[in-house]
C-alpha cells in the first residue's frame, strides 16, 4: 500500500484548500477510503470516509458542512475539499484505507506521510 498526500499549506481563516492522495500498490477502486488528521499534541481524529465507488460519504461533526470527500478511481486519487477553514483545523492530514483506520487509529504504517495544513491569520 502506497499513499501520497499533497495540497496542504498555510491559509487564512475562512480560506480553502484541496488535498489529494494518490494511491498505488493495492486495488484502490475496491477499497473504502478515509481521511484522518492529527493536530500537535493531540490524538488522531477520523474526519471523513467514502465507499469504494463514491456513492456514500460520512463526516465527523467537526467538519460536516465544510469539508467534502470525493474520489476519482480512474486516477487512483482521493480528494478532500476543505472550505471555511478555521485555526482548529490546523493539523497533519493523512489518507488511509478505511479498513486500516478501523483496525487502528494509531498505527500509521499503512497510511501516507501526510500533508500539513496550517490555518493562521
């Protein structure tokens, strides 16, 4: 399993970012996928998942209405559109197979390296 996240950066409150995660080494189109974030000094937080064909999505209350998860199976890519970003969204964002997240929220051996999102005025 190889997952490479990108798209993070520094943004002002109220701004937007779109994260991408390119997958390889497994059947991306057959796997449910998730985004997880970890803020400094805090434990990991699951924020969203999407089923294998993109027809079902779920969000944590902390991001519902602001973030949108999507996927392009033809491009082996998972996305996270983040709007109205707030300072509390500052964290490192990881993509992972949902089955790996459900098995362990702390074992990052099958996750990507993450991409840093910083929301600051």
